[in-house]
C-alpha cells in the first residue's frame, strides 16, 4: 500500500513510486550495496514530522527489502528522510529488521544524547546527514552542525552532505573544515546542461581532488537529467545526459564513489523511474568489472561494514 494512512495525506501532485520495476539486464556483482535509499513511515506507525516540507506516500521496510532482492542487491544503506525530521525511528526500525543487511545515516540535532547515539550505532547507523537544499529543510546554524560532526566522529561515523552545485562556493569552507569522512549526495546536483568541463562541475572535481576525505554518490540520474529516459532503437537509453558527469567521477576517484537507487524517489515532479532501468544505468558510468565492484561492493563495505 502506497498511500499514507492515519491522519496523513500525501502532498498533492506527489508521484507514487513505481511498483513494477523491470528485472535489470545488468547483473550486479555479488555483495552489491544499494548505498542510498529511504523508508517513509508507514505514517500510521511512524508519524511524519510536523515541520516537514512534504508528505510522501508510505514506503515501508518490507517494500524496500523486496525491491533489494528483486534488483539483485545484497545490502542497503538507508538514509533518513527529511519528512521524518530528526525522528529516526522508522529508519532505525528498518535497520533492526534487516538481519544485518542494512546500515543507516541519521539526522540529529544538537541536543541528541550520547546514549541515543550509542543506541543508533548499535542498530547500524554509521553517519549523519546535513541537508543544505533550502526548499527541503530549514537552515541549521553551521556551528551546531560542526558540533555534531565532532561528536559523531567518536563513533567513527561520517557526514553526508546534500547541496546544489550553485551553492558549493559559499559552503566550501564549512565542508572542508569537517573532521570526518564527507560523502556528497548525487555529485552535488550538477546542472547537466552545462559542460562537464565547465566551471561549475570543475569546481566540484577540484573539491574532491583537494580533499581526500571527500566521497561522492554518483546516483540519481533521474533527478539530474533533462532528457530523462528516452527510447532509442527500441531500447530504453536512460538518462544519457548524466553519464559524462558520473563517469568522470567514477574514473577519477574510483575508491571514493558510491551508488544507490534513491528509492522511493522523493519529490520527483516529472516522472517516476523504473528502478530496474536505474540499475542498467550503472555499466554506462562504471564500464569495467573492476570499477563496478569498487562502486557497488568494495567502497560501501569499507565505509559501512569495515569490520567484515
């Protein structure tokens, strides 16, 4: 069931996630990790945050795990959704029911207790997310975020940052001062209508070149593409305008890249992707078995399951 339950009604115009994904043609390597996905509610069990900017359709842990198995992934990294604010209950519940096959990225506030951090660590949380996309969250003071970053470092966690490319110059100094590994969501959302070697994306590449603690997710072509999934010669050629950007990051920084579905694809306005086609996007950006294994297995395991 997708629709929200209880007193929550989804935001008008919200696109439901696609519940009939194709079986990917690309065979994922053994042990592959979907390193960016979410759970939403269900709202009757895990209420959405009063301060949320949107109300999604429900997307449960059981539905996420069914998708994982259908696509051929072995594990998930579940990222706290902004619609749940700093109440990580739904995400942590999913981790506890994953039989060790999921890790998490939380959202926390300054007043989070050490006990709460320890409990989340035991459940499988390994990072916190700082969101700088103004249309999704209210601004959190940078001194508060820096304090959180220093605290979570003691657990060996990392910081995930979500921002848009045009904002990188003003955020550069803050990002480079973070004391942990830093993981950028979706390549910093570049404008793929600009040249891959233009000033905007070149600045992002410089950011990664100069700071070896910075990783990037090369995910969400459906969110970045202008052309979208396009039929060509009878086959789906999905999101080809994103390929040069993601492939550049994968080939330049093969040991610091991650990939994820972003299921259930929050806040998409134009189309809802077929997750099977998203998996088939991977060999276009990681073109050798070695690059594919690093992207999908070695890198996420090193970051989220270092004990194995």
